[in-house]
């Protein structure tokens, strides 16, 4: 027999098993597809890796004992959910195990192929039922697996789930094999799936397998194990000491009974877990019997995005149910964080989150733009219900800020709705609208613009040019134009939408006021600061009359007033405005509400601009502590507060500290948001600023160029942010004595600005 990993024309074990090709490699050995020459069937042969003479003999002995144990235990088990073992032995010094050849993939492979997105709920429940049945059988045979993990559960092509790899299984009646092997460096289990009693070296029984199964179910249901931390020790401490977040906190559409089962399996105390695998199976079956339909979260009235006044989706509490509001109230929403610059707009669902199954064109006798050869068949109600659930699942992913996944869901639903209902059906257009939104949220404004324009065209055909939904989509077009730096075009679209809203709804309708709010923001981007301030002040007064002085919408416009005042250099007035907003929000919403914390952030900006950096530092440190407590250390708003702290350290000439803070924030933003995200690039620019102040101009130049390149790639060479970065480069070149290069770059920036000027 050849050594494992060698290639020879003849690879026969005992003249019977011919090794054909390598299909897997693990910690203990390799798995080969082979042919059983005696019975004429294909099998899988697992071979223990050769042990070199340099290995500790105790280590070698224990590995061989593990392998023999797996063979003896697995060969004694006969159940549909357990991999069948045909034969085992030793040949030319290599231990081998002959098993059935499975046509499928393990759960780890399925997660990898799915880019660690959660698996479908029905697949999870079906797999959980099957594994529970297999575990019930093994436990009744006195066998505890002790290393259940995604890689050890196979999902076959016909849907069958099978447990494999009993390499460290322990017979219940065999007390000679200790719960933990000490002094060998051999882990008895895998950290992400080990039970607290395994970690503590306490007696282990079948309930340890139930805990590990809970970890597996958590991962396939949410995309990550319950304690997905940086190092093995942190993971182990998490299992031992930390209560896991509910799976529905990551994926709200999970059925409630499945969420409860997973949490019960993850109980620290074995006595609080299901009594045994039979009880677990009964609970799963009962949940299915009662109806495991996809959880459809309530769609709440969304909040308003900072400065733009656009609605923002907020995570909702599972199980909440609110009465449906009249459609015209969709714009009457609460405020959200106020930031140093506008974030992507978030808008409410276009319909009441449901497929109607039928729709009426604007003109009853309208000739279809693209008449079909035959009438479109009526979609099955089951399909419509499924698409509703998936649409809402996409919205839920958005509320969790999992925008890339949300976009994939909405794209899929949009395609299926177009096929089932037609390209101009309102529900198809609603899905395309959400696709556009996720594109905007993931830093793809140009793609979002194309998608929004397609929605506008469809709605104009079906609903008319001044229908509220058409105007809503056109307003999004204006917002994305602003994100692309095309503020003059955005201004034209906003003005047209505002005129239509005033005609249809009146000057003080909430939707009209929201459009005026957005227009005021865009005016500031055009450099018309006084006009921006006056309009924002007028909108704030109007919202106070219509909604009340303390209404969240009124306060978000007050924040816009503060922003305009700051841009005009009237920072004392801006500070007073933000402080008043923060006080009212704390009283009305609570001190830990995101809007309250956002207003405190703006107070910090104003203090810094007034030269009161010591006060700003104190405020930011308190804010970072509160943001970390409320949202976690890596939340974008926590990082925004840390960025503000670093900026003010620089203002106090504490450049070494400022540089260290900027680098840390930049690294985290890169991991959490992506290397090209605007916030990451802002932090990278702050790194360059610190390097420059420390006299390290060559290093600063490299950072400035990286920011310019990324902004040009994402936003275009003529975008205002890209041009500002090119100016930073030119300044660096001057500092390095490269005057000719600096002048050439300044001229290039000036030419691009001239080309992009209105009317040019």
C-alpha cells in the first residue's frame, strides 16, 4: 500500500480496496474514493496519516487509539442517519477505515458555498429532526459523539442528513477513556462547538452532544456560530460564561419555536437542556405540526435619516404588532442619528409589505407597452405568500444592516415577481425599489441610480407621473444624484418633485415637508448656505406647527438647521441648537436612544469647531462608552465617536495619540464596512493628516493617494470628495518639494471642477 498522499498506478489495500482519488483531508488523516474489488462497489477509505519518528510516542499511541475507537464504535452503529462502516484494519503500518461513499456535502461546505449566509429554514428544521433521531439512537447505544460540528454532518443529494466521524466518541460504559486527554496537546472537541462541561473537564454525557448540536443549528440558522470570536480561548470563555444572543436577533424571520429550541440547547447547565435527543425530536416535530411558516416581521413606520430627512428602518422587537397606518402617514417618521455628512437614504416599503396578486393600471383602457402573446397565468397563492415572506425577510436583513444579503434577497424576489406578475406590477417595482436601496447602502450609487430610474419609468407608466409612489422613487433618484456629487441635477429633480407634492398634497403635508427638508440639505451641498439655512428653518417651524415642537421629525430638521449654521461658521448658534435637541430627545426618547446619542455627537463637533477641544474630548469619551454599551465596540456609530475623539486629539497637537486612534478606527472600519466605504476612507485620510503633522510626508502621500484612488473608483474622478483628495495629494507634493508635480495636479483638479460646474 502506498503512503497517504502518494500517487501510484496500483493502490490496493489488502488486495481489495483500490484507492482512486483523494476527496478529503482532516486532522487525523485523508479520505479517498475507492473501489471495493470484492463486491464491485465504490466506498470511502479513511487512512490515518503516517506518524513520523519525531512525534512523541504518547501522542502517536493516543491517535492510533482514537482511530481504532472510531472504527469499533461506528461499525457497531446501524442507523439511517449514521455513516455506515464496512471494514477496518491496518495495512503496511497504516490504519484504515472503509465507509459508505456519500454523495453530498457537509454543513461546513454548504456554508462556505453560501458565503456563510444562513441556510433555508425548512432545510435547517429537516436536518435538525434527522440529526436528533440519529443522536437518540447513538445515545441509546451508550455512545456520545463528543465532536459534533458542521464538518461532521453530511447532507446528501436526496436530503438525508448523516452524522460521521466518531473519532473521539466515548462509550458510556467505558470509563477507561477519560473525558479529557491531558498533556498531549490533542483537543477533545472543536472550540466553537464544545459544551461548557467539556471545557471544564466535568463528566460528559449525551447532553453535551445536544449543546454541540445547538451550536451547529445556531451557525446554519444565522451564518456564524454563537461565539464567533478572535481566538480559541475567547471562544471557550464565551461558551463557559456568556449567554448567547438569540438567533432571531440576527435573523428575525426564524420561527419562534426554533429560536427557543436552539437557546435551550445552549443552556450552560446540562440540566436545563432538553432531557435527551428524543425529547428534542418531539419538540421539533411539535413545532412543525403547529405550523413553522416563515416568520413575517411587522413593518413599522421607519425613522428619518440624518440631515436628509429620509426614513430609516429600525430593528423591531419580535412579536410586535402595530395597527396599519393610513398610507399618507408613511412620511411622518421619527429622527435618527445626525452625522458629519449625510448617510444613504432609507425609505419605507412602497406597499403594505404584501403582494396583492392583482393590480390596476392608471388608465383602464391603456394599451400595454409590450403586449404579451397570451394572458399571464394567475400565480398560485402559495407562491405569492412565499414571495411576501421573502420580501419581508429582505427588509429584516436591512434593519439588521446586512445590506449585501438583503440585496441578494430582493434581487431574487424581483426576478421571480417579474416572471410571475410582470415587469410593471407594483410588487415587482417595489422589489426593484428595494434592490436600488441596497445598492445605495452598499456604496454603489451609480448602480442604484440606474435601478431607481427604471422604477420611476415603470411607475410613471402604471401609476402616473404624480402618483405618491412615483414621486417617492423620483426623490430617491435625486438623493443618489447627490451621493454622486451631481448636486445641480439633484436640485432640479427635488424642485420638480416638491412642486408636484405641493399641488397634490399641499405645502404642509408631511411628504411635502420631507421633500423640502431634502432640498434644504442639497442647497448646502451646492454652496447656497444661506438658502439652505432659511429653508431648513422654515421646514422646522412648519413641522412644529403640524407635528409639534418635540416631534422627532421636527427635531431632525432642527439638526439640519444646526448643520447649516455650522457651515455658515455660526458655531455658537449651532451648538445651542444641538444641545437643545439633545435635551429634548433625552427627555422624550431616553438617554440611550440612537437619536439622543446622535445629537450628543453633533454637540461634540460644535465644541471642537469652537476650539473647545478639551470639552469635546470629555464628551466623546463618554459617548464612546455609551455607544459601546448600547451598540457594541465595532458599531459604525461607536467608530464615528472614536473618529471624533481622534480629530480633537489632533486639534490639541497630540498627534501621536491621534494617529494611533485613526489607525485603529481605520482598521476596524475596513473589516466591518469594507476598504472602500466612505467612513473607512475618511479614517484613512485622518491617518494621512496625522502622518503629515508628524513630518512623515512621504508616508502621508501614499495614504492620500490610496484614498484618491478608491474615491475615484467608487465616485468618479470629478466627484467633490475625489477632487478634495487630489488636492491633499498636491499639498503633500508641495511639502516634499515636488512643486511641478503639485502644480500639475492642482491644474487637473481645477479643470475637472470647471467641467462639473453647473451650466458648463
